[in-house]
């Protein structure tokens, strides 16, 4: 560097430059943020859960909201689910499910982006080697050689107006949002595995009921054929028994197909085949009624969702990121100061590098003040403001969605118990009716229509009992999920802040 002598004259030893550098350092350390003050939007939901209004004179249903006990979000899934087989399946899903794996990798990616933005607040020191050959001024065919090697700081921005800090804050909130997204993915996965497992158990019970019905109708058809051959009944009665048998076979095929679909779904959720300890099958003579019950959870208050639901917290972190983006957009209207400097060895020959007396340095500050940008910065700020408004609407929608999901689950808990009791009572009555109708038909007291109708009704109500019990169990899982259960809340520790701030 032949310029090293001239560069030395630009040293900060001058009193005014020393004062300027001290002022710059003070401003950098103090920081200046243009991020708008954040105020959490009011929750656009009622302060209490909706009550169920039964018809006059009918059964009243209560939605318990003040139940005491441990909140759902504080109950680990290993405690909530008491079925050992189901616990094994959930554990396998948490280890192997690809969607959850992607959610974890998204966190790592967001963390890396945050590290990049945080590093922008500090100068980057590089090793640099340059060489140039230029014609000598005035012609004559001479060539001037300049070689330099040393350390360089390139375009380090003095963040007087908080642009870089705002971008770092935005990246931090996005990182925290992905962490909450991973929690939501885990909660959804646990609930989906549990509901699919319960569906498979229901399929097994429905298959057993359908097979039993098939056996009964095969025997009924045999007796009907015998009575028809002996002229006791008409062909119409025989064909009715035949139709009833074929309808049972249709139901059996549908149930087999549904079981296969549920097995395929559970295999996908677990990320591995359902073999060994993971195979799902009901013991002989057992049904959903013999499934270990899940822990009951209190609903709490709607305001609890703001702290308990990861998806709501994820939406708020996204809102905070949008708010920080406004600070970066505002800072674009103000001057941007960057520093570039080098220090090392310079010589007009390569062999002269790093020899005594070859030391040199340069310092090149640059100030850029936007004057005419044809509305680019204004449009960028407008876009940031609209982005924040969108994030506010999405945050409010997440609260409303959470409120609706919990209210639905509470309605299910309040009514499905009574529905199951009534369905079971109906099944008991239809069982007695079927036996009586069969005896009356065999003794010639009643027509085949009574026996056929009793068979149809009994099969239908038996299916209803299983489906209602499944809905009741799944509503317990859904309530646990919608209240934020399935994830033990832990404080998220972001990467360490840079010391320079």
C-alpha cells in the first residue's frame, strides 16, 4: 500500500475525530430502536365457556368449568393415558414420526437464522490479500504494482437507528414461534395417535359384533329356507332373510376396509409397522368398555388458553416478529453509516510483504442518506404495517379457534355420557325384544317381519353403542389436546445475546 502514509493522516488521534468516535460508540452501545411498543391485542372471546341449553322439561347438561385439579397442560401424556399399549405407540410416534422431525429441524433452521442476524451486530474480521497492477500516470509504459495482506473489516454498519437490532429481534421471535410450532405438532401427533388407536379398537369390536350377527343371520336364513321348503312360509319371507344376511356381509366388508385404513394411518403416524408390542388387537370377549379410562381434566377459563396453547403463543410470536419488522422498515428512512478498514502489510513487490517498515492501514467510513427512492422505503413500511395487521388478525383467529375447540370438547363431555347411557339402555331393550320376537316367530305366534325388524334394530343399536363410546373416549382425548395437554411446558432459552449490546 503506497497509500499507507496518507492513511496514517486519517488516524483518530485528531481531537475532533476522537470525540466523534466516542459519540458513535456511545450511540451504538445505547442503541436506538424504532420498533413500535407492543401491546397484546384483547382476546376476542367471551370470558366464560358457553352453557348448554336443553329443551324445556328435558335432561339438563352442565359444562364444568370450575373443576379443581391439575391443568391439562401440566399433565404429562404418560400420566393422562393409562393404557400401556397406547403409551408404547405414542412413544414410538414421538421417536419416528417424520412430521415431528421436520418441526424439530425447522427449529434448528430458525435458530441458525437468528444467529446470522445476531452476528450482523458485530464487525466481521477477515484475512485479506489484494494485488493490483495499473499503468503509471502520464503514460510512458510504466506499471505500478501494489500488494497488500492483512486483516479487514468490510462494510460494518453502525446501528444508530436500530435497523440491524430490529432484524435480529424479528429473527428471535421467528425462532421462538417455530419452537411453539414444534410443541403444537407434538400435541397434535399425540392426540391423533390416541384417536386412531381407539378407532382401531372400535373397528375390532364392530368386526366381532358383525361376525356374530352374520352367524345369527346365516342360521335364520337356514331356518327360513326350511320353513319355505315345507310350505310354512312364503318365498317373500325367505328373500327377506336372505337380504338381511347380505346387508350384514356388506357391513362386514365395510368394517374390514375401515380397519385397514385405520391401521395404515396408525402405521404412518408411528413411522414403523404395527408389529410385536405395537400390534393392535382386542382380547376375546373384550371391547372399548374395557379400555383403561383416561384422567379427567378441568377446563379452566378461556384466558388460560393464552398461556397454555402453543399455537396461540406461536401466533403471538409471529405478531412480535411482524412488529419488529416495522422497526427495520422505519430505520431505512434514516442515514446508514458503514465502516470499512484494513490493517497489515503493503508493498510494491510480493517479496516485500511483511518486511520491516511495510505496515499500513486504511479507514473508509461511508454515510448513505436516502433522498429519492421513488417510494421504495414508504412502500416497504406500508408492507410491514399491513403484515403486522395480518399477524394481529391471525393471532385473534387462533384464540377464537382455540375457544371453539375447547367449547366443542366440553359440549361433547357434557352430553356423550348421557348419550352412551341411553344407547346402552336401548341395546339392552333391543336384545330382549330380539329374543322374544325370535321365540314368537319360531312358535308361529308372530310373523317373520317382527323377527327381521328385531334383528335389524339390534344390529344397528349395537353399532351405535360402539360408535358412541368411541366418540366419548375421543372427546376426552380432544379436550386434553385443546387445553394444551401433551406437552410439559418448559422455558425456551434463546441463544445468548451478544456482549456488545
